[in-house]
C-alpha cells in the first residue's frame, strides 16, 4: 500500500503548534508576533498566495500588516519600505512576495532585509547559516518537507536522495537539509543527463522544477518516497492527454473546467510504484504557509 503523505493534515498540526506558541506568549504578557507582507503589483497568483498567508496569520493569532504597492513602484521606494520595516520594533517578520514585477531587482531587496526578520530564509546570512548547519531562519518549503518526512517516521539517513531543481527557494536548501539529515544527495536539473535513470536510483525523490507531469511513473524506484513540490496549472488538453494518461478523472476535469492543478510528478502513475507520495493539491503547498507561520513565531522569539 502506498502511503499518502497528507500535507493538509500535517499543515493543520503545524498551525496548531504555532497557535499554541502564540497563545503561550500572550499568556505570558507579550504582544502577538507580527508579520509584514509586501505585495507589489497585480500578479493574480501572488494575490492568492498572500491571501492564504494572511488567513493563516489570523488562524494562529499572528498579527499581519499588508503593504500593497503598485507595479510601477520604483526600486528606491520598495527599498525604503523594507528599511522602515527592518527598524520597526513592532514588526517581527517581513515577507516580500515573489516574483516582483519586471524592472524591480528582487535580489537587492532580499539582501536588504534584516536577516533576523527574513521569515522566507532567503537572505545570504540565513543561507550561510543553513550551509554551516547552524540555526537560523530556513526556507519554508524545504523545512516543511523535512517536517512532513519526520512526522511519518521517514528518516533520510543513509538513503539516496535526488532533488530535481536547483532554485534558491527549494532545490538548493532542500538538498542541504537532506544532507544534514545524512542522506546522499544529488541535485539534478535541466542539463542533467539521463534524468529517468538518475531518478530511479532515488530512495527519496523531490521534484521542484515547475514542469507539470515531468516525472513519469517509470522514473520512480519501487517503494521510494516522492515529494512533489510543483504546483502547475494545466490548461492544454493535448498536454493533459499525455500526463494524465493514467488519470482519466483528472483529464475529464481538465476538459470540463478548462484547467486543472498538477504537480511535477504524474501522481496516478507514480503512486502505483512509490512507497509514499505527496498529492497535488493537498501536499506540499499548504505546508509552505504553515512553515512561514512557524518562522514568524521563531523570528518573534
Ligand atoms: N512566491 C512563490 N513562493 C514564494 C515564497 O515561498 N516566498 C515568497 N516571498 N514569495 C514566493
């Protein structure tokens, strides 16, 4: 039987833990933690993500303050806002929603953040602490994936792990965390030769490339743990016919609704082979938000 790694249930557990931590602080006479969320422009997906993050703040008792700026905001104005939030003692965490509109330099903004308020864990100081295996604010998605593995008694020690994708947000920090947990880690990417063969060696396979259905069932080693970080919307029926060949219900939904969410892994195919797997939706997506709440509480402490 394949174990379904239920991200929703685990996110609920993580959020309940954060809520208890916040309540405890308040009971001891402290103010609640405060997260400043900076959202620039009108990217619809970013608005959806920010709404979710603000809702999770409300659920856990964290105060959130939204700063919405127009897409034409000059770099200097955005940087001035970050400097103000850095020095504001009422703000514990700062989240700058990515991607920023064209013309704005995200790296420069992220490097400007006070590392102690960098709840995304994207600042070079926090990246460096992770590299050294020291405590710091760590990127939410890979931290939450590690927490999901732990909650299911899956120990990476001694395993072969393959991480597909080399982003600063997921791929690289995920590889470091698996390495810290004593896995033997390979980072694969678009230039890797024989991706299917490499993936078939993985006891733990993490897909974080943003390409719907890229990982086929035949790429998965029998019994492997598959973590699918991808959240992609598929609207192309021809593509859907290929990636949902083993999932007629999903294909029917795509045809009926004109679009459907799909991970980087062909879930229906992979679930037949894997020992454990995260679904999309209902897998890693909700965990990222829960990780952010945990980081905000940590930054406040
Ligand atoms: N956009 C997509 N994912 C993320 C994330 O984890 N953090 C931020 N700030 N923006 C994102």
